[in-house]
């Protein structure tokens, strides 16, 4: 045994050696502390008529651990019948019971778990060769396996205790235990006269207890249970002890005070009713949803849980700053709803924060402060004069008093117990939770139907109102679908915070420009919806739409900058039989048409547009599928010719699609932001096929591609994948990609990166965009292409003195001055070819020189 256990053993044995059994309590404490246990105890084992019983005699319980010494379940416990036959068998073999309770047989666990025991170690005590009892310790916090050294320590203490018991058993030990026991212990003769009463019994029952001795005498040697209530609740066990001649000598009585346990059982029963009633409220809530009726359900549940409450009511603080009755039981609620109580008036008069009982005297003072009208209503509807006690519970939410729960008794001022106050407080807490949930649902309802940025109703709200209006006045309404023009530029230049501010300004303008009966909502992004009702003809909707166009054009100051935006509007008139979705789709089609015609304008829905939109949707779906599969798309190549030799020096890659011509395909892809994906396919295919013809290949690049910061990296990746030399690739860009703003500067940086990569850059359709002479000199381009609009206006034959001819000559001179290659596009007749060759154009392209063909 190590030093720790050696010291612990000496400390545990010293009280026993000095004071015998009187030192047992101190010894048990030392045992528990040495073994790091939470309880240490001594149990007696007795065999009566072949049945072994055990009773707890002594105990030490550490801080925070519930003592079990007065637990009636641990007195006169029949070992085998109670499921502890295994223990008894081990004790008779002088073996210990040890380990985690979870590892014990199932019949042993309930009683042990009820005492919060996680693990235990118990060793038998033998006195004069007989099994006398057992000594043990409990661990109430963790599962553990006790070591052999710990068992040896406990057995050493048990051995010394056995020797002491041998010395004291015949003389003093029983007397000492009886004198110090908290149980009520008595001996009575067969006539019921008290022969002995230990001090605990004498203090509790100075006149002696009244016990049913006659019933115990009917079955000697059999325990007899009896429950008495003499101010306190006591459970008695009586045992008639027969003598040698089977004549009863005396009756032994053991009493355990179970007052606290009974009170706990009553308390648990009341709380069980509370939980059951509250569960019923929640079941109703789940079935029917949350509404003001929930207050009535809570009140009913509270009255059922508190039997002393004979009536009740609930008041809630409303938006007008007064408390209003929202539920009542035993009173006329309709009458009470007429009463408005100001915050300083509720019954408390003291501003109490928790449950408090007020009597009829408090109620009388409160009633006297009310004006005559309200006092009369309270007296007639509320039977105020009959109330003897009011249990008032304020309900707080976010630190503010939001409601009151009132429970009334008509018979006694002292009707409500402390437990009643606890339960009422619990119901008030539930009221607070429901109030909080109602408040949150109101907020959720607002969020569900309103746009958080502008505060306008959202699409969902708009569609519900539109559905209602279509049912009532389908032929007298119109919807306007608005799309702001220019908001993306604000977001790109100044960030989304500036864009958000523009949306708020525009939302306020649109709302102010409408009639009070009209509804404006935010569809999402930069789109708004307007519901116009009560109109007789389309001109009225037109006038409203034109007013919205005007207010959208007004300068929009945001911070230190002023923006100039506009809006496009699609208008659809209501018709019988149309659903909200169908009418909205019509307005969307009209908006699409307005934007396609140049923006900052409006358009009415026309039926033939729907077919056009249906075709566009079909083409869009087909294009996406072909892009995904890599089918239905191919490239054709048009030669770029050296005009002096007629030799093809390069090829321009042109996209073809099985479903639509380029004039329809390219706008479709641009409208639906598919150009980056489509352009990647074209570039990859052109670079891969460059090896087949060996010439420089020209590929057109859309502004959507060039605005992507990663575009130069994509080009480099494709060149590497296809093994196409950068010098054999020319990218043709339009002047619209080079708008003189931040986006244009981003495009310039991308072009410079591509030039550094070795890729050629040509400015396509020169003369139709934003380039000035100054900007042209700064652009990172290798060449330019004279737009076919110029060549086609030269005439047949060309007039050298015409403005167009002079302009073409100037473009050629400018290109030479800047060291740029130049290509004349659109050459379709010999006269134009001869004229351009005479001017000195080095390169040309057109149907006369070669039509687009597949490789």
C-alpha cells in the first residue's frame, strides 16, 4: 500500500480506535476522501426467517452530494427480492462489489441511479464468523474501476471496524447508533405502551406516537408499513418480535420523516400538470398557428394548473401605449375590452417585476383611482368587489413590461401559495415567449412582403395585390414593368453602395409620382413594378408611364456626384381570365421591346411579340444545349488578301450555327450574357484549326469578353492547349469596347497584356465608335479595319472628290502615320477594288476576294 493510502488508513482508523463506534462518522469521512469518493457508508445485513435484509446505519456525504441516510428505500431492503442477490452471494464468498453502475445487471441499476451513483466499491464486514454488513463508497460524477490497492484499503478499514463491532456489539454499539440516529426508533409492548424512544422520536413526538400495534401483532416477524401525519409526514415500519415460545415479546418501530419527499412529489405533480397543459397549448399552436387567441389558451392552462385561481384575465400593451384586455375567464371579455389602462395604472401600483399577490384592499385603492366610466365597467364586468386575492404577474419583453397575467380568488386573501406564484411566473414567461414570437412574426411578415433596401413592397406582395385586383376589376387595370437604364454603370464605377442609393432615390420618386391608389413594388435588381387600377382606357396608363419616364430622367445626386439615368417601361393592360403571372409576362415582353428599341422609352404589349419571345427562348435553350455538347456550331473562314499580289495572307474566323444566322445568333448571345462562353469556344476552335491552314487567324472579341479581367489568361491558356503560336493570332475588337471610362481603361489593360503575350490586336469597323486621333495613338493595337460602311458608300465607280473617298484616304494616311496595318472591308466590285489598290491599301477583304468557307 503506497504512502497516500497508508496515511489515509491511519486517519480513518484513529477515530475508531479512540472512540469506537462513536468515531464512525469521522472514519467514514476519511475513507471517502482517501478514495476520492462522494459518499462513504455502513450497512447492516440481517437474516430473518431465511430472508436477508439490509439497512443503512451511517453515512458521510461530500459537498454537493445528496445524503441518502434518510432514504426509506434503503431501510429493511430485502436483498434478493430487490434484485441484489448477486451482491449477497459475493459477500457470502467474502468478495467485493465494484465498478461502474452501467456495467451492473439491469435489475440493480434503478435504485443506484436514483442515488446519482456512477461507480461504487463495497466490501463485506464479518463479525465473529458471521456476515454482519458491508462498507462502501460511491463516485457520483464519473465511471471508474477501483484498483486492487483501493479495495485493499477499504478492506483494511472494514477489518478494524469488524473488530471494534465485536467488542461493542453486545454492550454499546446498538445503543450508540440508536441514540445518534435521525430516524424515529421505538420499542413497545404488545399493549402498545412505549418501552423505549430514541432522542429523535422524543423530540418529534413528546406525547409518543399513535401506532397500529394490533395490526403488527397479527403477523409477527413481518414488517408492517404505516403512514401518519402529525404536522409532518412519517412512514413507519413495525415489526412484532416473538419470543422462544412464539409469544410476542415486543414491537419494534422505525419511523422515517418523508415530509420533504412528499412535498417534492406534490411539487412535481403540479409541475407535471403545468407541462401537460403547456404542451396542449403548443399542440394547438402547431395545428392552428399563432394568433391573439393564444392568450386565452395560456389563461385556461394557468387556471387548470392553479386550482386556487377561480378566474383570470390577460392584458397586453398595445401600440396606443395602453394595456388592453385580450383574454378573460369568469368575466365579460367584450365589456373589459372597452377598458384602456395606462402604464402607470395597472393593479400593481408598485411596479413589481415578478409574481405578487394583492388583496381586495389593494384592489379597492386601485378602483378608486379609475374614472367613473372605467370603474363601472370593471365593477360590472369584472365583479371587482368579490375578489379577495389577485395573483398579478407582469410579462417583460426586452426589458419592457408588455403584459399582465391576473389570477383571482374570491374566497381567501391567503389563497395563493409560494408554489402558485412559481407556476404563475412560469406561465408569464410563456406569455413573454409568445409575445416575442408574435413580434417576430410581424417583422417576418413585413420582411416577407417588403424590399429591405427601398422599403417598397416586393414581388410577392405585388402579385397578391394583382391577383385581388384581377378578380375585381380586370378590365380597369394595367401593370407597368420598369427597368432602370444605366444602373450597372453606376455600380461598376462607384460600387454597389452608390447603386443602392440610386435605387432608394428612384423608388421614392416613383412612389411620389403615382396616384395614392396605385402600387409600386421592387421586382428585384434594377426592376420595378407598378399596378395602376381604376382606369377606363389605356391612355391613362400611358400618362402615368410618361410621368415615370420624366422623373427617372431627373439628375440623381449621390454623394458628390450627379448621375443621369433613364428607365424603360413595358405596359400590359388587364384582361378577363388572365392570371397574375400571364399579365406580368406580357409586361415583361413589352419591356423587352422597349429596351430593344433604344431604352428611355415605353412600349405596350402586342400579341405578335409573344411569338417572337417564344422563338428567342427556344433559340436560347438550343444554344445553351449546343454549347454544352459542343454540337451544331462551326467556323468558316474569309480570306484577308494582299491587294498588290492577290495572295491570301490571313483568315478571319466567322461563327455559324445550325439554328440561326449570325445576325440573330450574336445579338441573342449578347443579350443573355453568353458571349464569354461562346467566344471561348470560337477562340479554342480557331486556334486548333490554325494548324490546318498555317495562316494567321483573326478572331472577333466581344466587349463582354474583354471586360473580364481574366481574359488575357484565358487566351494564354488556349494558345498553350492548342499549340498555336501567339504571332499567328489576331484579336479584332470593336471601338465600343473602348468607352472612355473606367471600363475602357480596364479593356486597355487587357489589350496591353495580350500585346505583351505576342498576340496581334486590330481595331474592327474603325470610324463607327469612340476613337479620337489622340486615343488612337495611345491604343495598344497593331492595325485597324476600315468598316464596310465606308467602302459601300464609295460608289460604283468611286468618286475621288466625294467626302467618303476623301475620308477613306485620310484613314489610310492616318494608319500609315501611326505605323498600323490597315484592312479595307466590304470589297464587293472591281471598281472599288481598283480604287482602293490605287490609294495604296495593302490589305482587303470582301465577297469579291473570297467568301467565307469551312476548312
